[in-house]
């Protein structure tokens, strides 16, 4: 990985998963897909949502990187951000409710009880590998100037977008952990 910041954020993703997933992989299918309450996602749905988030970022990156790389190279010596704040926490603090996922990030209803933990984990891991492969040869000072047209996230650069994946997963992992503790 040419960008140390991006590598750090991918390592954060892996470390977070290594902490929570050993607990989740021992769940029964019913426990994995049982919703804690109406309108709330099950653990399986949450992991599938994280997979969809990774996939959407990859698709956006496939479009954004080639379209902005020339510009990014021309301004590579200018300052750029290497981190971003937790937009999910900020939203919750301001609005006193969780941010709703756009429809493209909602898990389909037909996956419930059809996929094991290994299945949804494999989707997430494989999609993460695809994103890593896509960005691994991008220099840090170029990645810092590849900007995503995402007003909700305040137009993050590539480094920040990868960090947002880690922040987003941490957000859902806190929810999953809470749900697991409450179900005991």
C-alpha cells in the first residue's frame, strides 16, 4: 500500500473485525438474523449492510479515481486532510436519532436466514480486498486530492473515505455488541 494513512485505516477495519467477529461467528442462524426490535437490523443484516457500504465505495472509486487522478497529480504538493470526524456520531448528536441508510445500502429482505455468518463475512472480506486492490498503488499525496462527491460526508478525499468505512463499521459494531449483550 503506497498510502500509509489508507493502510492504517484498512488495518483498523481488520482489527475491529478481529475483535467482534469471533463472538458473532458462534451465533446460531436464528441469533444471527433475529432483529432486536421492529425497525432494527439483525446482526446479519448489519454485516450485509457493511458489505454494501464497501461495495458502493468501490463503485464510486472506480468512477472517481480515473476522473480526478490527473487533477490530484497536479495539486499533489498542496495540503490535504488525512482524517475525518465521526459523521455518524455528529448526526446523532445533532438530530437525536441515527442516520438512516439510503435505500441502496439496505439489506434485501430475502437474505434473512439464507446466509450464514461465513457467507456474509466472505462477502465483506472479498469486497474489502477489492477496494484495497483498487487503491493500493495510489500515492498518499494523490489520494488526499481524490475527492468523492458525497455531501453527507462533506466531500471526503480517498483517505477520509477509507477512514469513514472504519468509523462506520465501528458504529455498527457498537450497536451489534450492545444487541448481543442485551440478548443474554
